[in-house]
């Protein structure tokens, strides 16, 4: 009987400690947002907008900032494992605090991207570390298993810069930037300008998926996504649905994008389009198109 009482007391102490730890983690972030009046509930993105535009990183040592950053990682994982139906606002808050700190650490303090390659953040390196993607699950609660993606690139002084990849002006751009980045391809290099293409894919709903190529350039150590590489846009996007299916493939040796389009109800109907990279125009141009083996162009 005495052992049962002791065991029960230990359980109660353990639960109290967990609750106290969780409360401590939650209060750590409150000083970051200085002006609560900007939290407009009519804006569905008011949390991320508030953190991006108004949150301030405290003037403390790098070691102390690292402790705060790690507390945000711990808090994010606490909420991700929580059964609370209202947890997603808190998850978004910690996601964007983590983004802000990562960009500060890399852009302002010169910390290497590989420093962050610990759970739940993954790091993919490309071109011997010249480019890389820091990524983790966004956990929005929707069907789309979206990712937070931060692009890192090494500058001419050997230091790194970083930028959060997210849709900028139009909501339909959200999925390509929130997908899984499979690869990065170099398209051209001329003097101080390098042009690249990101390959993104994802499953936004139970019966659809997408593939996308996103163009960008690095000029004089500055990254720019406002480039028109695909039919007057900076991205090439296809989405499969119940009625149609696309297959998108990049041929690295010839710098060509092949797009096959099938109709689900008529597998004999097939369109094959080829877009070839042109150095003279710095964009992909339609080279040929077939419908059921009949050439149209």
C-alpha cells in the first residue's frame, strides 16, 4: 500500500513538472511581439505578419539567443504533439519566430546553415554546399502536408545568406513554395549572374498532387525570384486531379522540360510538350508539342 502511495506521488510531481515546463516555454515568446494592437483577427495571416514586421530579437548575447531559439524549437514540438484543437495558431507563431531567428543567425551573425540541421529541421546541400534548403513540417492542420523552406546560399566572401521561401503576392503560389524541394538545377552562369531552378512537389489534397519548377537568380551576392523564365512567370506549375494527369520531367543534359498530359478517362489521349532553355533569352521556350504522336509545332 505504501509503495502505491509513493508511486502516485511521483506521478503527480512528474505531471506538475511537465505542466510547469510547458507554461515556461509559452511565456518565453511573449516579449517578442511588441504591439498587440496589430493582431487583427480579420487578417488570416496576422500572426505571421506581426512577427515578420514587428517582432524584435532582444539585444542579448549569441549564447542567450541560442537558448531562446532552442526553447522555440522545444515549444513547437510540444504543440505538434499536443491534442489541443486550438494549437495551430501557436504552431504558426513558433514557426515564424524560428524563421526570424534562423535568418538573423545566418544573415547577421554568420552562423552556418548546418548548425540548424537537428530535429525537426532538415538540411539539404547542393553544389558542394553553395546552396542549401533548411526545411521542416509547417503543421497547419490542413490536408496539405506543407513545409517551411529556407533557401541558403554562399556569397563571394564565403559567408551565407538566407531567405524564407513563401508565396509573395498571390495565394495560388503557396503550394509550390510550401512543397518538398527535390533538387536545384544550374541553368546558366555568366559573369556575376547565376540562374537556377528549384524543383518542388507535394500533395495538397487526398486526390491531387503537383509538380513545379521555380526560377531564381543570384546576382552580386543578391538573390532574386522576380525573373520570367517560364511563359512570363517565374514558375512552371502543373497539378493532377480526378480528370487529368501530368508528368513533369527535367532533362539535365539538354536543359529541357518535358511535360506529358493525359486525360484520365481516355488514356489514349496524350500531349507531350518540350520546353528548351535558351541562353539568348534566359528562359524556357516551347520547342515542340505532340498530340497522340501528331506534331503540332
